[in-house]
C-alpha cells in the first residue's frame, strides 16, 4: 500500500508532537464520536472494514484531520454505505445541532 495513511517508515514527515499530560479527549465531540463509533463498529463492522473506510478519506483531508475526525469520516461512510442512515439524515442532524449550539 502507498497512501497517506501508510506513514510508517517514511522520512521527512517531521517530529510527532507529544503533549505532556494529554487528555484522552480534547473536546466533548471527540468523546461522542468515540462512543458512537465504538458502539457501531463493534456491533456492525469488522475492524478491517472500519480501517478501510477511514483510508478512503481524500489524502489531503486525511493528513490534516485529527484522529477522531478520521473516525467520524469512517462512521459516516459506513452508516451510509450500509443504508443505516442517509447522507440527508446526517446533514439534517448537523444542521439541527448547529442551530441548537449558541
């Protein structure tokens, strides 16, 4: 494989920043993505399928996204691919949440 997710052994990617006393989640939405993903992935999708879903993210987006942004991408992709929700339902919920957040 040779994609943006295959960084092991590549040179020139710069140092990996290590955050001292790093929290498990930097914000509430990350914890929610983790909970939704864990519950969904463990019940519906094998590990290889979830990994493959996150690897389908466009390379520039993959490299500039956080860990949980990649999980969210994979979750949305698999939920729509398997017809558990529609893209329109995801958009409607995002709009609803944006309007509720002052």
